[in-house]
C-alpha cells in the first residue's frame, strides 16, 4: 500500500535551514583547517597531544567544537525533516535558533576555554533541540498511524 505525503510550500523553509546548516558546517571545517596551519597540527592527526604541542588545547577546542557539531547533525536533520512535515514553519524557526546556538557554541569553544561554549551557545542549543522534539514526535506519531492503519491523515 502506498502512502502519499504532500509537502506545503512552507517546507521550503526547512530545506533552507538545512542548506544554511551545511554552510555553517563548511565554515567550521575551514576554521579547523586554519587552526591546523596556525597550531601546526597536520593530517591525519585528529587531536593534538599536549606533550608534543604547546598549543594543543587551543587546537583541540576548535576541533572539538566542529566535531560536536558533526556528532549532533544526524539527530538535528532527522528531527527537522520529520518535524517539518506537519509543522514546517515552527520546525524551521526552531532549527534556525539551533543553528545560531551552534555558531555561538563553536565560537565559544574555539577560544580555548571550553566553558565559554556554555554561555549563549548551550542555552539556545538545549532549548531549541528540546523544543524541536515536539513537532518531530508529533510527525513521527502521525507517520506511525499512517503506516499501521493505512489511513491518509496529512491532507493539504
């Protein structure tokens, strides 16, 4: 049995947030590249060792800020894409807040003082991630209903 889900034009906002997040991630990766050159940590070394590099902590903070963003990306994408099925503008707005939080989290972490990531970045990350669960769970519930009952709920 085939199930069709029609996307509204507002779902484009969800896609825009995903594209913007990809550009943010590219920017972070360039920052890591700059830090590699500045602190002389070359590939394939993932993290610098303090006994071998006096600037290890500075580089590792930049690297860790980006790595954490990569670790969270799949969860963010799934929640945003599924949450946006039923509530695209809410999901896109929360996704944008999350993305801004990601930026400040990275900027704070990149200072070399890991606790600075917790000022603005962590607050907006935690709140938007938790709020993004609401449209995600609602859409996931509807999808499960559609699959289990074979009914078409999403009509626009």
